[in-house]
C-alpha cells in the first residue's frame, strides 16, 4: 500500500475511533510511523484527507445503490441493500456522526455532497420502483419521493440523533442495527403482504445480531 493510501486508511480508522475533530495530522502521521513532513507531501491539511475519504465513500455509496437489473430473488435484493446501509454507516461512521459540522466548514465538500446525494436519491427512487414492480411495496410514484427522503433522513441523522439523546453514546454495530430497524419500520406501512413478510424476516435477522 502506498503512503498516500496508508494516510487515508489511518485517518479513517482514527476518525471512527476517536472522532474526526479530536484527531490531528500529527496523530495520523504517528499512527503509521511517518514524519508530519511526509504526510504534508501528500496532503496539505487534514481537510484534504477528509475530502479524500469522502471520495471513497461517495464512490462506494453510488456503486452499492445503483439499481440491479436482471433476475434477482426479491429477498436477496432487500438483504443486499440493507447490508449496504449497514456497511456504509459502520465503515464511515465518523462522517455520519458529525455530518453538519464537517460540511459547514468546507463549502466545496458541501457542494460535492449535495451532488452525490441528488444522484443517490434518483437511484433510490428507481430501486423503490423496482420493489413496487416486484409487488413488495404498494405505492404510487408520487409517494416514492417522500419515502426515499424519510429513509435518507434516518440514515444521515441516526448517529447524530443517538448522540444528542445520550451524550455518552458510543457508536457500535448495535446502534447502527437499531437505525436499520427504524428504516424498516418506515417502509412496512406501504409493504404488501409479501413485502411485509420479507421485511419482518430481515428485521428479525437484525434483532438476532443484537443479542
């Protein structure tokens, strides 16, 4: 792994463990045993590292939530997207936990974030329409936009909400699983009998992991 990649991966690890605001470039350099000068050769400041992490995150986000075409078993599709939500929220949890502050101090990053999210929401509407076509959901096209916004709101705000409700909250896999259960509860009212059965099956699987 090249030094630049080591810096980014070390930063992501430290940001997730200690919070982005508590980590400096010196911490990152020490973590991978390089000099601060070597780090500054690759990144001028910490914000550039945050941008690099966002690029990795946004690429993975769009890849995971590009509609899948072809013959796919509906439960497999649901599980794929649910697993993707968990993976992204856990892998980039520092970003989800402190999203407003990170975006407010970097106008360019904020613009990039909005562009990525607009593309994501278009993909999510198409994914939801596919679930309607598979008779898992019963919703008019006009309803899908609101449903997607509700799910997006939960995903982006869940960790911040948990921290606000309890200042001593530690982000664990269980906390993220609870957010996934909340998303499932939002979808259940528009699910068909078949869709409800499959969503409840997935929800029970999440609850098993929490034990």
